[in-house]
C-alpha cells in the first residue's frame, strides 16, 4: 500500500456477540486506514445500525485512543433479524451508498460473516474479521476473543477447585458455546477437568458417573466436570442425576455465562486483533472482497467467505481425549 487513498471511505462494524479484542481490532482498522489517507466511518450497532444509518465519522487517529484494552465493543453490537431479510439488506446498502462508504470491514462471528457474504454477493466490497469466543469459525485457527475467554474460564475453574477440594465436591462448570465445544475442551485441558461434555462428542450420564466415581475411589478430593452450553446433557439435570446415583462426591453447579465474554483482552487477543485489523484494511484497499482474514499457524491468511459460512471449524478429538488421559 504505497499510494494514499484520499478518495476512499471505509466503514467498520462489530456484530453478533461481543468478544474481547473487538475494540483493539477497530483501533487497528482506523489507524491503518488513516495512515493511508482513507476516511473511516464507524457503524454503530452492527448491521442494525447499517439499516438505520447510525454512522460515526472519526476525524483522526487519536479518536480511537484507549480502545486497545477495552472489553466489549465501543461500536455496540446487535444480532439483527432485519438484516436477514432482503428489505433490510437493501436499506443497509442504500445507506452505505448515501454515506459514501466504498468498502466495509465486519468484525464478528458466523452470523456476521454470513451477513458479509450476502451483501458481498450484492456488490458491496466487504472483508470479514473473525471475532467470537466460540472459535467455531472455519478459515482461522483462532478468532478474536477466544484466548481471553479461555483465560477467564481457566481462572474461574482454578478458584472453584479450591472450594471443591475443601469440601470434597464435584463441580459442574458450564462454559459458553451453544453449538461448539471448543472452549469446554480447551478449558478441560488448561484447567484440568475429569471429563468434558460437548455437543460434538456426546457422553452418557453413566459414563460421567463412572469417571467421577473412579476419581473418588482413587482418593481425589475434588472433581471438575466441564459442560459446554450446547452439550446434549443439560448441566443442572446432569447434576441432579449424578447426586441420585451416589458417586461419592456431592455436586455443585456453576454457570459461567456472560462473564466469559467480558474483560480486557489478553496480549494474544490484542496482537491477533492488530494483525487481522491491519490485514483487513490492506486487502480491502487492494480491491479484494468476499473474504475473511484469519490466522493459520503463525501466518495471517485469507479464506473465501463462501467457504467460511458453509463449513464449521471442528473440535479436535485428540484434545477431547487428552482431558481424560491427563485426569489422574
Ligand atoms: O456466540 C457467542 C456466544 O457467547 C455463545 O457462546 C452463546 O451461546 C451465545 O453467544 C449467547 O448469546 P447471547 O449473548 O445473545 O445470549
């Protein structure tokens, strides 16, 4: 990018569930664009704001000062039902044209990227940046926010283990992930669970009971069971069933919920957000459209949005099995 692009206006939005590092990415987008002489418009409230024409023009690079370490999203976010309809998309595109936005960077999860593909197909120049604590987006090893969420879960489980050990209890800890067990599995390894339940690899109540009872017999004074939100067994029901089966430990349930989405991003998420934000601007100004930028190994790469939305990043079965291997 050598030529200054004074004639180009770039729009940026965050959409779907917030993820720590979204602000760091917006900061990288704004500053990279401004370094190139490009004007930048922030779209408030995701696609909903695009439909309503909620725009915010940043005048200079200092306007995004302090964004780096802020959790949530300063641009606000929504899950827009209207944008799924043709009318909503048409209004959004019309507003973009009226505002003089030449290209759009959309930061968010699978729904956000599906929306990006839909408008790219209607002629909008758009590049997606994966940001979702679920880490279920195909085309990137890591999405923005995942590392922070995983650290939050690990810290929470470490604390719960103190109480579990003190009372000789089994704690069932529910992580987010309506359709993805990534966080549960990785936290199972990072925080040392006995067993993990996730939507991808169903586990029976009997299997959980046998695993936990075995831990009790081996003299453990605690057991951690991590349950992904989308697992086939519901966390509270599972706890009652285990209590009724007499597995040695009494159980307690902790649902971590939205605490996993908040907080200042980790260094990893800030670095990822910076690299993806910079690359998204570069490829947009190169004239590319209908792609995401993502992390593959140590490199920032691109993947067509069409492939991204028709595939799901799988949970690693080896990692799933590692949890039990290491629970001794
Ligand atoms: O996609 C991110 C996520 O946090 C999921 O893990 C969770 O199932 C969902 O969003 C919760 O959505 P909401 O914040 O709208 O309740």
